[in-house]
């Protein structure tokens, strides 16, 4: 080895040594400090994915292995048969192939996996279209036409308004009305809720994607859209919700014994004045609606063992030919779902106990 | 001719500084995206994946360069514990630069998500879709990224110690000039 340390190097004086060590400390400390800001440690006010998921757990309790929201549901499977209507608007393979396999999940929008089916007037349907080219389209849809609020910050405030009071164990009855009084953007949602009743079947509901997206065609042209599925079955929702807590899954299983259930995938093209990035707003007036094809669901599985269990229905998993809008709820859903997914996948082994616990 | 150079080869220096920039950017991008619900989450994620694969490709090139060129020796008067710390931390740096992109790729595979580097470029899944495996890989990715960050801080502190306190030519060997 050659000693290439400089022969002319003189020992540092005590003050100079301390100064240099301090300078090293400052540089390293600055990098560490910047990192601690970026990861949120030095920015505790920032809304983080875990803040939202913690709020859901506060409101609903922790149910290990379950989704932190829309916890009660059932897996379904089937396929999508595309029609020609969307082909000019999107290059996504799902609209061009005759048939694309689908895995889905019907659910209740609550973080409590034991919530009675009649406890909420909303049902949800999440879908994963698996294209032949390996790309996927995942979408989480709900039976309401709009979201109560337009931003993750407002959604967090809404969750806080629904948090149980530490003394009574129940939400303060004044909190939610106070929240809505200070959030006029929730008016379209509240108007819908007034007329909504818990349906007796998943199969008779329409499900709306709510958030805005863009379809991109082969020429790169972008068209803002919202999408949803509308049931084809003639048996519309005249039936009121029956007694009992768990009728939806039984109803679905019975219908599937008789044959597949079908929906039309309808894609609404935005008019120039429509708010694409605000899920709390209605797209009012006349619109062009494309009938993109038929969703056919022909089997179901229990959610704790079914194929949908380990799918994170992240609405930003999109195929080439579909892009997200700038709706801030989309990014927040994606981020919060990832946090919930990590928590519950780490708890899969506890699901077996949960099944036992839920059986009387 | 046989005397080892006091400097790393220009290619080794280029790879070092390029990757230093990329790895530090990557650590900040990763820490920032998982701590955000804003649209930052999405565009940082879209940077994170291709950058990670680029780091994986470069670290392989770098390992080849590392083992096919002569390295400037450490100063002969360096205390043994510092020699060992230098060797161990470099082993850790190389190991983590190699493992972290592979873990990220594996965890997306285990989640059953398509491994997309852009809206059209897709990598194959290289582990089967499995929720429990995902949770293990995802946690390992996070913890080992923090370990890499701490190792990078140590590396930075040691480099400055060589440059400003010991003044023994080690920092210059990577800067390429005195």
C-alpha cells in the first residue's frame, strides 16, 4: 500500500478541529432534517395516508385482516363484453377485445365488517379488468351519484365529525350536522341521501365511478368522462330491504344460481363546463353517454377466501388509454388504500380467528 | 505503471456521483410519497418506479466496474476500526442499492398489481401474488430504505471527515482532483 496522505498536512488546532467537526454535523444534520420534513416527522399537520386510515379505525374499530373501509362484502367474478361505442375514445384494450375477465367485489361503505346490510343506503362495486396485455383497470364505484366532499381534507373532517365521543362511545349527534352546515358542497349528496333507501339486492343497483377520468384514443385525443354501471335486469329495486343483517350476500348467491347478472357500462362524456376534478358536483343537463359494453358477473365467493380478498382496488391502476383526472380524491384514495392494504395484508393470518368470532 | 492511482477511474467517479444523486433523490421521493395523500403521491410514485429500475441497472454496471478496476488504497495510517467500518458500510451500500429495487419490484408483483414503469412499459411479476408475502416485502422495503438512508448519512459524514479533518486524500480520490 502506498501512503498517499499528504506529507505537508499539519495537525489541526483545537478550535479548527471543533469547527470542522461542527461543519460536518451541520451538513449531515441538514440532510437528515430535510428528510424528516419530507417524511412528515417535522410536518405533523400534513394529512397523510395513515391519518385517514387511523380515522377510519377510530370510527369503526380495528378488525384485523379486513379492509379499513367497505369492510363487509362478497367477491364476484365474470367478464366484460365490449361494444364498439368507446373504441373511438380510448385505446384501452378492454374496449377493443371482445371479452376481458373481471374480478369484483360488492360491499357496504362502512369500516365495520359486521354492519347490518340495512345500516347504510349505499352499496359499492369494485372491479378489476385484467387485459390480455397484462395491464389492468381497477375501479371502485358506489351507488351514490356524487361524493359528499371534493377534497381529502374535507373527507378527513367528515370522518372526525363521525368519530365516537370518548365518554359516550358514540358520535356527538351535533357533529355531523355541524360538519354539513360548514360544507355546502355536500348539498348534492345530501339531496340524494334523502331519497335513498337501503336496497334489497346488490344486483338491482347502479354503481357510479364518481371521480372524473380521461379516455385517450390512439391519436392521443383526451376526453373527460365519468363512468358507471347500470343493471340490465328487469327486476328493478321495488323491494324494500328485508329483515336480518346479511341479506345482500344471500340474495346475490341465489340470483347467480339462476344465471349471470348483467350491467351496462355507461361512459358519460363531459361537457366543456363540467367540473371534471370535483367529485362532489353533479354533471347537470344533457350529456352524450356511451354504452361501452356489458359487465357479466356469473359467480361469487366469500370475501375471506375469494379472489377479490387480496386485491387493492386502487382507482389509479389504469390501463394505457385511460388516465386519471386531477380530482384530488383520486390521489388520496390511492394513497390511503395502499396504507389500508399494507395493514390488512399483514393481518391475513388473523382472519381465521375473526371468522370464528363472528359466528355466534 | 503498477502503482495504484490516487483517484478512482473516471467511469467509477461518474457512476458514483450519478448514483449518489439518484439514490438520494429516490430516498426522498419514497419517504415523501408514502407520507402524502396529495397528487404528489401519484407523480412521485411514477418517478419512483422507473428510477428504481435505473438504479438497479446502474448498480450492476457499477459492480462490474468495481471488480474490474483497481481502487485507490485507503491511507496506511487509517485505524483498523475505520478500515473495517469503511469496508462494511460499502458492502451495505452496494447490497442495499441492489436489494431495494428488487424488493420494490417483488412487492408490486406480490400485490398482484401490474408492474408498470410508464403507462405502457410493463415488467413481468417475478414473485407470485400473495398477500402475506406482500406485507413482508413491503415492510422490508421501507425498513431497509431507512437503513440505506442512515448508511448514506454515515458515508457522507465519513467522506467529510476524510476531507476536512484527516485531509488524507480519500475524499479527493472520488472528487478526481486535489
